[in-house]
C-alpha cells in the first residue's frame, strides 16, 4: 500500500489526474508483480514500478491524442488541406521534400535516408523535429485564443 500511494503521488507530480494516477498505479504494481523476475535489485522496487507507471501514463496520453486525431480526420475538410499546404510552404525545400516522399509518396525511411546520404536514425530524428516544429506553429494560435 505504501508503494501504491508513492506511485500515485509520483504520477500526480507528472501531471496525471488523481483518478487516472490511482488506476495506473494499480496497473503498474500488477504488471510489476507479473514481471517480478525482471527486477534485478529488490531495493529499487518502487523506482522500477514508478517507471512502469510513467510508461503506462505516457501510453495513455498517446492513445488519447491519437483518438482525437482520428475523430478529426473522420470529417474531411478542404480547409485542412489548405492548412497543410500553407504549413508545407513554410518549410525549407529539403524538409518539404522529405515529408512529401515519406508521407505523400509512401516511401520507406530507409529509401529516403539512402538518397539523402544519411542514416535512417538521423532521418527519423530530422522528421521528428520538423513535425514538432509544425505542431508548435499550428498549436500556438489555438493556445493564444484559449488564453484570451
């Protein structure tokens, strides 16, 4: 019980709502029990279970974001297409070309990386950074409207 309350507090400190923190804390302790043979140092039990709980929380956040994106994508809108064109126009030519090859033409990361003469990991990092920058640009106006 002490470990569960510690895990719940840990998740709350990471921004998790109280009810979800309790639920994920219990799930983490169950998963820890099921995989107890993987724990090499029993003195680090709480830290190990907290890591499991944090991973469960991150997974739930990703699922929630994906569900929202799926809902938004179910209603086709022309202005979304225009927004995407505007965002792509704001990128540098190589960045735009990489995104178009990967997502519009459906090429594999390995194929694009070979053409760009970089490793596949380097290309994935570049694309991740491009997408993060685009998200910040798109979300910034919505955030400022929400605060107003």
